[in-house]
């Protein structure tokens, strides 16, 4: 079992795909971490010894911010867009799709997110 910040990573999957379960780690960061360690072949977490697990933990602590800090940064960016009253900011305040999605038929998910 491999724990990182209260997240248990799946042991039967490859390291890169299991690292993507952590908030703030995508394909690019997971790939960078595995290449820094020197894994070229797909390895499972079951095949790792404690040295490599501690090395992955050390690199994860250096590479990513905590999930609360990431969420706070995103929140601050959205409030900045709203305060300067940009187009994206007004779309956020109206809880409409921001990135150019179609609103005639496909904005149902964004409408469900509204706080009423």
C-alpha cells in the first residue's frame, strides 16, 4: 500500500497512471518524476522497494503544492477576473461556460453547478 496525503495509490497499475490520482499531478508531472528516477519500462508500485518509494515521495513533495494551496490559487485567479470585470469573470459570475462551449444545448452541467 502506497499512501501520499491520505490518498492510497493503486498498486496494480503503472506508476505514472497511479501518480495521476494525486490532486495537482497530471501526466506531465508524473512522467517527469518517473524519468528523473530512471524508470523507462512500465513498473507497478508492487515492484518498488522502500528506497524508490521514499525517492518518489521526496520528489512529489518538491514538485507539487498541496491541494488546498492549488485550490486557493484557482479561487484567487477567478476573483481577480471578476474584479477587473473581464468577459471570463462575468461568465463566472453568471455561472455559464467560460471557455467557449456551446450554451444552447450543452450548458446543463454548468447550470447544475449553480448555487441557488
